C-alpha cells in the first residue's frame, strides 16, 4: 500500500492505494466522486475523462499513484461555485447533448479541454477531438451543437 495525496476539485485529499489502483477507482471508490464513469476499462470509450494538471486524461488508464501531487478536476468540479451548472454543462442541457447520460461526464470534460486549447473550434475540429469518446445514444449531432454553443458563451 502507498499513500497518495492530490488536490481534487480544489480540495486536498489523500488515501492509501495499492500500486495497481487506477485513478478512476480512487475517485469513485475512495472519494465517492461517482460522476467519473467506468465504461470500457481499456481507455477506448472516454467515459472516465478527467483533467490532471490541466490535461484531459482517461482515468482508467492512469494509476492513482501517478496522480500523486497533481491537481485533478472531475465532472463534479465543473459546476459553478453556487452549485449551478457550468457553461459547458448548461449547453449540454440546453442543446439536448445527452440521452442516457452515461458518456456525458467524459464528453463535458473532453469539451472543456478542447475549448481551453481552441476556444472557437469548427464542427470538424469538435468531431475530430471527440474521436476518443463514444456515445451510443445521440449520434453526436447535439453534442457538437452543445460544444459550439458553449464556445460562443465563453
């Protein structure tokens, strides 16, 4: 067992983990931040995307120990300080960018990373960026519209 410490959504946290504990397991099982979903366990679906030191990563492909000392943001950290939906989350709601909602946290986190690097992406750039996120319900059209709306609102 090893001790890990990190800042998650602006709060200092720590815990004991086995060397094989994935970041997604630490977030969900120890911190009870269940918005980060486990979809495929192989890094192909994108449901587990979080930000580590400002970069989008798939938390099922990263050991918790690798995030020791890092700044981690999960979907729970995307809300406004008053608890209301953040800009990207609100755009997903307003533009019906979700159906079952399983992929939504990963989509929102990926969208945030894209908009940080490219504040005004084209439709083609959005679609290309989301290649690592799978949605089985929506066909992506409204997800793309939501991200375009969020880019206009920021």
